């Protein structure tokens, strides 16, 4: 049996490029295609529908970027009740008007928030959400920082769903073939870095705070994704 890959977090080029940089814009388009191939929106939507069959009244996405993932996710969820809110949180939000309009056409009140995720989660003014989601975001953190982030998230929602890169030989090999579908140098570099920083086994479960009772599920989702779900069923709205 091959030895497991050790987790390694390293800088990703897209995080360091200005949002308006042409290579960054191209890479975000690449990521939309890669996300579609991975099926992450469907993975996250299935968990939200399971916890909230009639749909949640409030969702926040941390590390939301340009909001493209949120729009794909919204298309897979029931139309929300009147006044339902969707917050898109990022240090450098780049949500296009068409993306925001797409979410609003699905019945959501949309708000893009520019903030550091730790500062936002610690802020007493930040509300409690039915669901917080993250897509390809947690792998940027490690050690005490990741544990603190999960603890802060746990205090702000009834349901947390994360879809991350699956760390392993097959996803790493696939990341090196992205040039074949036209992905640029930023995307190719960051894809391999993401896999090396991704998750395997029960690594997120081991870091989730156990102060209150909740259901935790973690494991592979398809050949390339790793899923984590934390659901405090008593806190959900009927």
C-alpha cells in the first residue's frame, strides 16, 4: 500500500494576484469549469436539502470570491421563503452584477461583505445563519488557525458544509492535466497546491469543537473532492 500524502499548505498564486489582473480573471473562469467537473455545488446542495427540506432562511459562504459557486448552488436548492438572505464573504469580493442578479432572481437577498473571515466571525454584529458553506477554502488554513476557524463557524450556524480538495495521488495526477482543457498557469499551479493542502480521513472532524452535540460526517465525495458536514439538528428551523 502506498504511503499517505503528508498535508502541505503553500501559497496559491490566485490569492496574491489583484482581483482585476487578467491572469486572475482567467483563472477564476478556469475554476468555474473545474468546479463543474468536480460537482461540488451538487455535493453541498444535497447536504443542505437533507438538513432543510424546505430550504434554509439564511446562508453565508465564506471565501466566496466572485460568487459563481453560490449561484450554482442556489440553482440546486428550493426557492427560499420571502426575505431569505445570502451573504458572500471574502477579503476581495469580486461579485459581478449579473451573478448577484442571478441569486436575487432565485429569491435571495444578496449581500457581499469584504472582510477577513476571522474578524467577521468574531464580530458580535454577525448574525447566526441556518447554513454556512465553504468551497475550496478551508485548505488554505492549518494547525491552530484552522481549529479556530472551525470553532468560530460552529458558533454561527446550525449547518456547516465544506467541500475541499481530496488529498491523494489520483487528484494530484489529475491536477497536472488541467492544461489539456485550457487552464492557465495560475490554475495549474494552484490546483496542485490545493491537492497537497487538501484533506483525507477525519482530519476536519478531529478539529471540530465538541462542546455541543451535533452530527459530523466526513469523507471522499467522488474521485477528487473531500466533504465535511456538521449539523446541530436542534438548532435548525422547521
